[in-house]
């Protein structure tokens, strides 16, 4: 595997191998097979979880890691030229978060060196390592997602996490539901679509809520109506969802928008922290698979 930029380009068997390796890393049953190599992290959009998770993964794999600063391209150099120079310096992998949806296809096409790329989120297109850690988290609790009702709730339209998860969960036979108001809906095939949160929560194994992506909104949205209709409260969970529903969110959470504070601070919020914890091992496995 040369790159990890889109779930669509990864075989199901490769995904299974990565998830197994992540579990081995978590259980201290696997060791780094890429120690001493050099990896660069380039985040052109804000990030807390993904950036620190990749840093932690690189440290645990005994890699040398380098942060691009925002000044890297300030002199007008193209990303392609900067990356080709970094390759000559000895860097063999770039983890990139970029605001441009679909940047990797053009970048990989243009570049004249065998640099490995990992997509840390490109615009509203996809966030494949997030989907992998989400699946890893679900598998740990449920055993498998096959046939399980997984409801993805909220700002689907602007969410790279939703797009990546739908692609990945389809590969593993989940019963995917999308729940959003019209201003957040998106064209997604082979899933059940509803505007009604009650229907989405009924019999759901997982309720995956998404951040309202204020920075990507073209128009104002009726935020108080959104909170009323789609915000997860203790009352809605208790009335509509199974007792053992798993509440997930990729983070960062807008408290009292997607999820009420008392829910987030209760036992329901623990899985969201577990997602962050699991991300380190999943990203270790992805890096190790590319660089070994
Ligand atoms: N889930 C996620 O991508 O979070 P960050 O933006 O903090 O990296």
C-alpha cells in the first residue's frame, strides 16, 4: 500500500489487517517495523485530536517527526515542490490535512517521487483515519458492525467524517441510517435517510453525531431549531434509543449543540474519549503498514 488517502481505494482485507495490527499495538503484541524513518505532519486546517494522535503514533513507532509550519508555503512555493524537496531530505511520509476536497488525487498525480501520503482530512471530502478509528471503536464494543443499525446524525453535507464512515461501514455490512434536516443532507446512496431523530435512534446500536461545521456553512442555519430537533439530550436518549446505545462523535464537540453537556459528562460520553484513545493505535497501524 503506497498511500492511505481514501477508504474507497483500500481493500477490505487490508482494512482488516490494519485493524488487527492496531489491536496488536494496543495489546503490546506488535513492535514498530519502521523505526528511524522520517515523517512530516502538515496541518493546513486546525486540529487537536488528529494532529496529536499522529504525533503520539509516530513517537510510539520510534519515527522522527517534523511539523510543517504555516510559513512553509509563505514564499509562494507549491505544495508539490515543497514535498519533492522534503523527499530529497529523507522524509518518506507526509500526513496532510488540507481544506481542498479531493486534493490527494491531483497531488499524487503531479508529484515525481514515491512519497507516502496519509489523508488527515481534506475539506468536506473524506477523513479515512477517523473512519478507521470509529470502526475499531465500534468493533471493540459490538464485535462486528454487520447488520447493526448505525445512525449518523447532523451536518452530513459538510462532514468528511460522515462520507468516510459511510464508505467504510458499507464494506462491513452495517445498516446505515442518515439523519439530517434538509439544509444538512447530502446525496448518499444505499442508506436509509430520515429527518426524524426518533426514527434514527430507534433500535440503533450506534448514534454517531457530527459537529456543525460553522466554518463551512454557506448560509445561516436555524441553530435553535437544530438543537431542538437534533441535539442529543438525556431525555431523547432515554425515550427513543435502546438502553445500551453507543454515542459517538469525532470531536471537537460543540457542547449543548450536538450533545447536551450532561450527556457528554455522563457515561454516554466515555465512548467519545475512547475514540480519541483508539485513534493512536489505528494510526500507528496505518503508518507502520505504509512504511514497513
Ligand atoms: N476528529 C477530528 O478530526 O478532530 P480534530 O479536528 O481535532 O483533528
